[in-house]
C-alpha cells in the first residue's frame, strides 16, 4: 500500500469584491470599531498571522518583484485541517509552521480556538463566507472520528466521491465552491483531477465589502506608479478625510487604515516612507507580525489625502515550494507523508483505532503515550500533491455622492498617503484579528 501513487490535493481560494452601491458622508468619518462577541482568552491569532506573514515573505523571495497575493487565514485553515488528520513528521512539521504545539492534547485547545475564530468569520454582519470541505474517494476510509471533529470544530463538510469518474468529481467540487463563494466562482477546477487522487481538502473564503468612506470617482485619474523596473500608468482613486494613520520614523514607514462599512473589517496599507531609501522588500524584512500589531495600536485619526490604485487581482499559485522551504516537507513525500488519523488503511472499520483517536478528542490519557500510539497506526499511503491557492479581488471606489465636502478638505494641510510605489496591504477581521487577505503589490497593472 505504502508507495502507491495516491495523491491528495489541498486547495484554498479566496475571493473579495468591493462593490460600492451607495455613498456616505466623507467629512465625519469616525472609525469606531464596534465591540463584538468575545473570543476565548486563549488565542491563536498571533501565531496564525505570523505564519501568514512568513509565507508572504517567502513567496516574495521566490517571485522577485512580482505581485504576491494570498489568504493567510485560508491557507492556515487548510493546514490546520491537515494537521488534525496527520501523525509523525507530517504532524510535527505542520504544527511547527503554524505555531501550534507538538503536544497533541494542547493542540486540541489551539484547534478549538482557531476553529471558533474561523466560524466567527461567518457571522452574517461581516459579509464573509468561510467554508471547509473534504472530498474523499469512496474506496478510502475517512475516519468517522476525524470527520465529526472536523465538523464540530471547523464546520467542515465531508463528501465521498468516485475520483475515477473525473467529470463527476470535478462538477461536485465546483458546485461546492460555487455554493460557498456566493456564486462568484463558477468553475474553480478547470481541469479534472487525476484519477489517482484519493482526497481533496478545500477551504473557501469569500468577502464582499463596501468602504465606509468610498473613494470619489470623479477624482480617479491615470497617474504614474513606480514599479521596480519601470513606471506604469494606473487608475488612481482618491479619498480625503479623517483616517487612522501612522508615520513611523523609527521603521521608515507610513500606514493607513481603510475601514469597510460592516464595522468589523478593515484594510491596512503599509509602504516605505521614502521608497528610494528603503524598498518594500527591505521594509517587510525588518518586520514581523507582532511589530505590525504594535504599529496598528499606535495609529491615530489624522486628516488624510489618499491615493490608491483601482485593481483587479487574480492569482492561482501552487504553495508547495514556499511551504517546503518553510520546513513542511514530509506531507509531500510519498511513503513519508502520514495521514493515518484522517484515513484508515483498512476498508473495514477498526474499532480499537477509532477508540484510540477518540481519546485525544476527549483529552484522556497522557499526550506522549497517545502520540506514540498514533505513530503506530498503519500509514494509508496518501501524500499531498499540490496546494493550489486561488485568489480573486476587486478594489474599486464607488460612492459618488461623497464629493460635496471634499475640496475644502483638500485645501487644508493633511497627511498624504499615495500608494504610487510598491506597497503591502492586508484585510483584517477586527473581531477575530485574523488576516483574511494580504498582498504585496509591485505593479497594480499586472
Ligand atoms: C454598507 O454599504 C452598503 C452599500 O452602500 C449599504 O447597502 C449598507 O447598508 C451599508 N451598511 C452599513 C452597516 O452601513
Ligand atoms: C443574521 O441576519 C438575520 C437577518 O438580518 C437575523 O435575523 C439573524 O439573527 C442574524 N444571525 C446572526 C447569527 O447574527
Ligand atoms: C468528461 O467531459 C468531457 C467534456 O465534457 C468529455 O469530452 C469526456 O468524454 C468526459 N469524460 C468522461 C470519462 O465522462
Ligand atoms: C449546493 O447548493 C444547492 C442548493 O442549496 C444544494 O442543493 C447542493 O447540494 C449544494 N451542493 C454542494 C456540493 O454542497
Ligand atoms: C488492517 O488491520 C489489521 C488489524 O487491525 C492490521 O493487522 C493490518 O495490517 C491492516 N491492514 C492494512 C492493509 O493496513
């Protein structure tokens, strides 16, 4: 069984659209983030965000001067589901990368915390849709205990499908994705998956937000943007008003918060204050997510003039190489990858094994002993072939009625935040503190 070419796909996709239909007054934009439901005191947001930032920087290094777009929360959610089903090296490497523990009992608390944050993204006032799904071959035994834990903690759905019927599987997966992205992604899998596929884990995240303070379309203009090797012309939107802003001399950066009108989501944009002296790559190299959190806490309301490019971003990448260079290797290696907690090598249910795994869920027993017992489960011989990640995003301005009060504001002294050279941006859900989307934009026209 061990060296059969059984493959496993992990797939995340993230879709954001910002569709402005109406406008609000631009003058009195008081960015008060509402206090929302409390999340357990125990927290995974910092380790998840740190993982996302490391992944972003690794992708920057591997794609020099090309835009990098990703959903850190989506990828982390996928890895957490994978962690839950794995054992041995596969387990240790993933746990280490997303900042979880090697102690399987302690990790249950991390899963519960992360899972409750992910589920909180789905609250209907946030306009975020988040979903996890696993598609398993009919001939493979998805362990019932894995499935029920996934369902409870990550709200994950499981489907049995016949991967030999490649068209039917493709349609099933595409329908699921469409259902969970507000019909925005109609045909996610363009090609059928290979017949050797044994499982597909999918995570879909969809966000549709409207700015609290829409940009002013009549001020949108074609202006130069200093991409690394050339100057390009881009549609620069404009906005004026009170925004949360920070100019950090110490870090050589400035940043602005652009809130969405759902009161729990914001975009943050960070760029070097003097791009000639410090590039975006150098700037991000000097930061980690804890520092960024501190910077966010130092922001204050300032009168600002903002220029930000109108963009349609769409990327589809395989995260295998960046994840490998961050130390996750076993899950990609046939014969080494071990998903024995997710899939049973036997076609018949093995009660003692199910009972053993159940003891982890209930927290019975000593962590190390349990882990040693799990390591002795028969390896179902499945490995990960690719980690496909697809992101779509539209950023536009709408909000026409906001124009009236602006010219007066423009005349007075204000901070200027012009995204006219490479910058870093991310969307944070203020309730869960999770970064749902992040990007480094070197050239908005690409
Ligand atoms: C957000 O903006 C949309 C479109 O302009 C509007 O329909 C919605 O009521 C706004 N929501 C809030 C909470 O202001
Ligand atoms: C979702 O929205 C509906 C209608 O606006 C409301 O009745 C319901 O209570 C909301 N549910 C949650 C969980 O907020
Ligand atoms: C799958 O669909 C394609 C295009 O619709 C068709 O050409 C092909 O014969 C189908 N394959 C199977 C195995 O049904
Ligand atoms: C997609 O949604 C439709 C309508 O709600 C439902 O009938 C169908 O079972 C869903 N499909 C999947 C794969 O979730
Ligand atoms: C199936 O389970 C039995 C006992 O539970 C075990 O000895 C055997 O190795 C398993 N077979 C495979 C192919 O994993």
